C-alpha cells in the first residue's frame, strides 16, 4: 500500500467517524461505547459525553486480556469483559460508536460480546 493510498484510507475513515459522531452522543443514562483498533490491540471505552468522563474501559493491553489474539474470538471476549465492567457500574443501556469502522468482523464481535454480557444497544 502506497503512502497516498494509506492517507486516503485514513481520510475516508475520519469522514465516516465525524458523520457518525454528529448523530450520536453519550448521556448519563445512555453512555457511548466507542471502539478503537490499532495494528496490535483493541481498545473499548464507555463514555459520558455530557461531562466528558470515561466510565469504563478495557483493552487487550491489560493483564487478564493480554493473551487474546487479534481475531474475532478475542474481540468477542473483550466485548464480554467491557459488558461485565459496565454492568458492575450500573450501566445497562449504551449507544454504540463504531468510530468510522465498518460494522463487521472485529467491531461486530465486540458489540455481540457486550450484548452477551447483558448490555442493551
């Protein structure tokens, strides 16, 4: 992949991200769950946008989740973990922010794992 292709890909994702963020926002009753994928790890946060606080977070950098692979099974387990942590904090309903990524594969597995843990979207 050339530099121009990579820059174009990032620019397009940035436009999709802004498009999604214009429509959704997290509140105290229904916070926003956002997903970020790097080349090596996944990061998930539950954010209350009204005050700008991160309520719950999980990533594959943490010790209990470190062994998860960069695959759909690992993403599902990360989704279950963020769901458990959110339920412990009393969060039952969220707004899902796919952060400009397509809703399939890893992003979908994270959302399905959170649903399995009891979160409602």
